[in-house]
C-alpha cells in the first residue's frame, strides 16, 4: 500500500499541475493533449512521466530545448512528499489527506502567480472530506467559532486576507481539526515573517500582497512530518 499511495499521490499531483496551469486560462483540464508552451509540440507519453521525465530532459523541452516551467515538477515532488506523509499517519484517511494536500498545492500555484483561488479547485477536497469525516458536536462549535473569527478578520483586513484563504482554512479546520490548523497557521505566519525579515524589500513588504496558500502548504507538510 505504501508504494501505491506514493504512485497515486504523484500521478494526482501531476494532474493537479495541469489544473493549476489551465484553469486560470479557462482551458479544458480533460480535453486537449499536453504540449510544449513554446513550440506547441505534442508530448509523447514517455515525456509525461511524473518526476522522471523532467529529470531525464534536464528541465527542457525535447524539441525546442526551451526551459520547462518547474511548476509541474515541484507539484509532483509535493505529491511524493504527500504520499509518504499520508502513509505514515493514522490521524485521517490517507487518500483524503493526499487529495487535500494536492488541492492545497494547486491553490498555492494559482495564489502565487495570480493571487487568486478558483473555487472549482476545492471541490474534490470538499466532497471527499464531507463523505469521510465524522464530526462531534464540540468540534462543530469550535469550527463555527474559528471560522466566524476568520470572517470578522476578513472584513477588517480585506486587503490582507482573501476569500479563498478563508475557504481553505475552513476546509483544513474541518478535516484536520482546530489544533493542527492553528499550528499550521503559526508555522505559516512564522515563515512569512522570516521571508519579510530577509527580503531586500522588507521595508515595503507589508504594502505588497503576500500569497498565503504557498506558506500554508509548506507549513502543513512540516506539521505532518511530526505526526
């Protein structure tokens, strides 16, 4: 099962990379062959093997030799990590955890490049979490209080916190419960502070929009490593 979990996670992550690149441009994620973004040459099946193809091609198109966007490779590595971490925890359903991490990775890409999160990307995680997660009454009240507090923060700091960030945190707190979600938020904000401190533009960093989701993804992977 360990090998299957890793293969499932990597393949799902590879598809997630396609989703992250196509959804913002309103392209179909089902129809249409994968092709080079520069020469438009259709890729052969052996040029689309997760992780392996990118390494064998040295990160360049086999036809025009232009650099391949590293987004797909990075999300496939994330899939590898997700498969390993999901297999070594007993907190939640490993497959739902993999789906959630890949969903978060896709949102991290769109948040990084476009400062936007498309709700349709969250649907697989939303459905799988609702179908597999059990909820206690006490957890429900904690979840409502936490998300109501986020909602107040959103209306007070609308330029600092996006609606997509709230949706992801609502899903995370529903799935991983409040304690782990708060720990992920603390790690993520600590990473942001470190980035600002060591940034050459740190004097104006607070006036520049900072994508939150990539830091939530890194923070979640760090937190899961210690479960």
